[in-house]
C-alpha cells in the first residue's frame, strides 16, 4: 500500500514539475546547450562566438539562420552596425543595413514570447521599425552589460536576471530572440569596443560602422 501511494505521489510530483517548467518565464535561456542540441560556431575576424537556439519558440528564425549559415550566406559579411553598451549587428550582404533576405525570398513576421528576453548575449532578428513582417537575414547580438528600464518589469525573475547580467528589456516582445551566446561574449565585447563612425554619420547607412572591418569568416552548425 505504501509503495502504491509513493508511486502516485511521484507521478503527481513529476506532472507538477513538468507544468512549472512549461510555464517558466525564462525557458532556461541562459543554461548551456544540452548534449545533442544544434549549436552555431561563428568564427569572426576577432574570435569565436558560440550560440544555442530556441526552435520551439522561434522556428522560422532558427530555420532561416541555420539554412543561411549552412549555405555559407553569412561568410565574409561585416558587422555593419556596432553600438557599444547596446548590440552588434550583421547579416546584410550589402554591409549597409538595407540588404539581405530570408531563405523564403520574402520577409517573415516576428516570433515573440514572454519566455525569451533580450538579455546580454541574446541572438535576435533585426527588422524594420514600421512593420513586424520584416525579418530577413539580419541579426544582432545584445552586448549591454547593464539594463535600464527594469523598474517596469513585473516578473521578478526576469527583472533580477536583467539586473544581474544586463541586456535591453525595451526590445522584448518587439524583436525575435532565437538564440543565446553561451561562449565568446568576450569577443562580442571586443567587437563592440572597436572605433566606429558614430551615430550622426552621413549618409545614414554609414552610421555606427566600424572603421576597420570586422568580418564573419564562417558559421558552422553542429550538434553539441
């Protein structure tokens, strides 16, 4: 009888833990990748950055990035927009911020969820401001070591994590987070620290452009 009750208790406990995991507001975003998970190894001219993905929450963005990476689409591209204490951006074959397309040849909609956030190290899709259906090939890596505007965050765990590691909470629910850097944030910081043209360059496509090119050499997709 005792064994039967214990078994029922364990089943109920497992179900409760499963539900609590499904309702998590963080989706284990900052955990290292599990064995067998697909990861990206980005070799840049300044060093290596590694990412894990969230296909369960941003399936189109993940498929788009991985397919482009496997095809060599990103090889040789510049980080064309670099803003220290904010983010570094790439994925435009023109190197101006005005080019690039998705693997489907047309823009796709944002994929946002309360379970993923623009914490430091987040890999997110860049898009146009006037429409949500503008994801193409461009992406950015959140670099900010601090986070402003956390007073308006109602979830205590999310607020605490932003205050602990940094990020840009104002981007949440507007930009698709589809990956997270788990290695190489020192390289992201190095890229963010390069000298750029600044915010007020003319033409605007030259704003925040590194004065010395920072290049993506290759992006390799493999299982962890």
